């Protein structure tokens, strides 16, 4: 068994066809440091993107969220004959981003990122900072209060462990 096959087996990637196998080999050839550059080349200039991995389906997905107005996020599954899909029933929010990339971390099929959610108080508009969780497989968002996740830093590293 060669190195590529061992790595695919370790990641429990299911390969259903020769097309899928070719695409997986193509993905393995992309250096990780090039992924941010690829994401930056997405067409929307007022949107931020993040890469997530679905360990159940063994697929990578791109999450794209508008930073200029509230609209449902888009998800693109990397692979042949895939297209952008709109997620439904997402809370209105704006992700914290830098140069078109959402400052995020993907753990067990969940993309976690900091965002602002608007709310009104006495005829004024305020925002609350929250930690959003996007389920890569189910294409759904959840949010939680940021203070509940203080050991997750902006750089995506865990403190104290």
C-alpha cells in the first residue's frame, strides 16, 4: 500500500468511483498553504469564505457568507458536477473575517467562527458577538454566546491544552 492510499484510509475517505478517486488524489496534491489563496479568488468581493471537511461523507466544502448584507450563506461541495447551494433558516450575522477569509476552525465536521448578530434596543441597533457553528454535513448554522467559548482564541488555537 502506498503513502496516498494509507493517508486516504486514515481519513476514512470513501471512494465510490474512479472519478472520486481521481479527485481525491488531486486534492491531496494541493499544498495546504495554497488553499487560502484559492478561497481568495472566489468571485464575491464582499463575502468571506472558509473551508470545512465532512468526515462522514469524506468531502471538503466551502462556506461563503456575505459581509456587506444579511443573506443566507452558500455552500459548495468540492467535486465534479457540484454547485453552490443556499443554506436555509440561518440567523442574520456577519462573520469576523480578514482578507476574504473567515477566521475559523473546523473540528469534527463543524466550522466554528466569530460573528456579530444585530439586535435592537430602544430604537438603536446593537450587535452581539457570538461564536457560530456551521454543520458541514447538514449545512446548518447554530450560534452560542462567545463568553461560553473563551478557550477558543481568534487564531483558532485552544488555550490550556
